[in-house]
């Protein structure tokens, strides 16, 4: 009879089990995505419900005979609801199955102690391995054997009429059933627990490894339905969202609606054993702005209910973002330069224009004594100085514009660099006399002819010396040195001025940049074009400019200009004892008197 029952269980149609599982599938936790595991948990819901109903039925007679035991049916129902809720929330079927069995046996033992009638309890104990074996469905033979044992025992009890008072049959059936159930449960628990632990451990080791965080993208693990199971920390860097907020369906909800079909097709390809790729738009950080980034995803074929993939910024999109950032930086720099231009030039133009207009009005005024020739001359000189300053600013702007447009003409010629220094040095000394600053030259002996643009070299010297004198307090020193270093000619201007902070050095050389300029309060005159012109003129001739400075200790600006044909040049006579004036201006920088 037992063999017939075993064969019938092994060959029975599984449709009824599937229908039961489908009925309880809605209660399975959302995080459980493996179809086989969902079906197993759905059957466990049915088992918990069946055991709960059986416990309630067994406890009703006890509560009917003794009103003090009315709480037993409610206790059984509450325990069943609690176990079902625990399974639905956590998805831990092994733990819930063990707790269900322990509660069922414990509750049955409690009824036995209170009632003493073991017939119903024997049915319950025999039902436990049947239900648990039906839920696991790992060994159909075990289920059939347990069913045969339970059925045979039940028939024996009914035919003989033995109860717990007989003792022998009860002890035998209860002991055999309980031992079989506990033993089979331990055997079947071992593999699921170990497998689940290994899977979680492998995922954690894979995603938390240093190599995963060194990759340019994020390693991700998806369920077969496309829900995110786990990801490396790099995913938070890419999207700006904590990985915990992306697990489950949250990742899918961040995909652009127009790209969700692409993502689902990639998931389907991976489930079919193909390598899947997709490029889609994903909403990054939590914000109200509808912004998306292009993400490239590659998925490996499904293995053991997982889709392992790699997620990174789309290379083309990353390149476009870099270009956009570069353009944005250039636009910001241009906007900043424009603001500096307006602030500097408006001041540099308005001040001399006001002087010109004011003194011209005074000269033409009827209140001006006609005989005051000395006063007229003084005002005329002030008008001329203001006009010269105004022209200097305009010329500097024009020169800078020509250099930026590539229209500044360079005319190379051979000339004596020490002689070319005379005019800039004379101008600087005149300015230094007013500021009470000492200006000197050094290292101008035995210099070979310099093959470069004479006007540009003199303009470089004028600007460097003028800047040095302007930013050196009274009693300070400025020194200019010319050095011949083979194929390169060196101009070095050093001062003992206010110096420049290290963090501000990178800002020097930009047009209209004055480190002390703050719009209204300007400590020094000038449009901030001096060093910018020096740098541009040096680079036009293949040279460069270098600045070394320490705050409060002074500054040294070094300009290097290639000396073309220096190998064939012969050193010029020593001019160390030559006087600095009078200066022959016929070979020096032309002084434009009109714009």
C-alpha cells in the first residue's frame, strides 16, 4: 500500500501545486525575483495557512470544554499571520519554515498536555513532514514516504481505536514522525542556506573589491526581470545617488521613458544567453530638474538567476561633456575678461578725459586772466599729459587686439640689446624719481647682437620696468639685467616691491588683470595690460615669460627670447661704462602721438 502511494505521488500531475502557488504569489516579497524561489515561497504560504487552520481546529474542542483555553485558537491564528507577514517581508523561506514547524509541534504539545487526547495530535505530527516535504519539493520520494507513513498510522489508529492511553502506538508514531521530519529538514536546509550565503558572499566580494572601484564604471548585478540587486560603490559616483536608493525597481524608474524598451530588450537578450548592450538616458541625482545622462550598459548572459553587468558613462557623451565644460570655462573666462576690461578701461579713459575737458574749460573760460601765460602753460602741459596717458591706454588695447587677431607684425633685425635698453631705462628712471625708487642695470657686458623685433623688445622692457617701479614702495630698488645664453636672450627685471601671493601667480598675464583691483578702490593706476602685452610679445617671437615672487619680498619677471642666428654673431664692444644719456631715439621705439 505504501509503495502504491509513493508511486502515485511521484507520477502525480504538478498542476494543482502550481495553481496553489499562483494563488499565493501575490504575497511573495518583491525582492524575490527568481521564478523557482517565488513558487517555493508561494507554496510555503499555503503550508503555513494549512497548518494554522489545523491548529485552530485542534484547539477548538479544548476551548469548548474549558473557557480558560479560549485564547488557543486566537493564538494559533495570530502566529500564522505573523509567520506569513515575516515571509512576505523578508523572503527568508528557510527560517520561516523552521519557525512554522517548531511552532506547530510546540502548540501541539501544549494541547496534548492540556487535553491528554493524542489522536488529533498524531494526525498533526504526521502532517508536518507531509506539508514541509510538499513545500520543499526537493525529494518527491521523501514526500511520498512521509505521506504513506502518516496515512498508514492514521488508518491503524482508526481501525484499532488506540489512543494515547495505549501508549505504545502513540510513542512509536510520534517519535518516528518527529525524527523523520527533523532529519529531512536539516538535510534540506543545509544546501539552501549554504548556497544563499555563498551567493551573497560572492556578490559582496565581487562588488567591494578594490578592483571594482578602480574601474571607470560600476559593476552591477540585476535580477532576470531587470531589478537591481547590488552594485559597486562607483555607481553612486556616476549617478550621485546612494546605491541603496537604486536597489529594486528604483533603477528602472530613473531610466528615461523613451529608453525603457531598449533596457527591457537588453534584459531579454541576457536572459536568452546573449551578450547585451544598451545606451540609455538615466536621471542622476535627486532633483527637480529633468536632466539625464547617457549611460552605456553591458550585460553578460544569465547565470544562476543573476545578470552581471558593467555600467559607465557613454564615451561619446563623456567627450561631449568634457568639450561642453571646456567651452563653459572659456565662456566664463571671456565674461570675466570683459568685466575686467570695462572696470579697468572705464577708469583709465574717464580720468584723463575728465582732466582734458576740465583744463580746456578753464583755459577757455572768461574768468581766466588773459595775461596769465604761466597758468595757460601749466594747464596745457596737464592736458598733454592726460592725452598722452589716454593714447597709451588706447595703443595698448590696440596692440593686444592685434596680437589676439594674429595681425601684429614682427620685423626681425639685428641690434645692440644694451643700446635698446637706454630708452626704457630712461623712462623708468624718470618715473622712479617721482616715486623715490632706485633703478639700475646689470649684466649688459659683451652681449652679442640680438636678432629679434626691436620695437617689441623695447616695449617689453618699458612695461616690465614701469610695472616694477609702480609696485615698489619708496626707498625700494629695481634692477634690470640682460643675459646672453647661447641661442636664447634673457631679460630679467627684479624689484623689492610688495610681491605676489603664490595663489595669485597663475592669474597674472591675463588681460586687464590687477590683483588689487576691486572695482571702485584701486591702489595703483593702469589698465592691467602690462604683463599681458609682455607675455604676448614674447610668445610672438617664440619666447616665454616666467614670474617668481614672494609676498612682501618682491618679484622677478624673466622673459626669454630666441636669438636667431646667434651662433654666427660676434660679441659687441663692452658698453658697461657708457653713459645712459643722451639717447639716440632714432633707433628706438616710435612714439605714436595719434591713434
